[in-house]
């Protein structure tokens, strides 16, 4: 038996500027999405919005459409 500790990788936290660049939208668009509750999930740390990269990617996946089903 091994007593090795398994460390799970943690998704990096990105700030609004980084996520806006990643999504190719303005920071004001990202802020508007936050206010409307329609953007990617975020955390508030000390009053500053932070985003987990894997959560942003999951949010993007949820927006994808299958062209065959669009009629």
C-alpha cells in the first residue's frame, strides 16, 4: 500500500480583463453579463470578480449549438 497524497489540479483563477480577452469581448460586456446573470460563473474575492477557467469553458460548452438541430 502506498501512502502517496494525490493532489487534484485546481483550475486557475482569472480576472475580468483576462476573461474578457479570452472571450474576445470588452470588460464592460463581461460586467453587463455579470449584472444580468447571463455570463460565466464567477467568484467574488475581496469585492473583485474572479473566474475559474474550467467554469468559463463549461459555460461556453453550454452555449454551443448543433447546426443540424437549428432547422
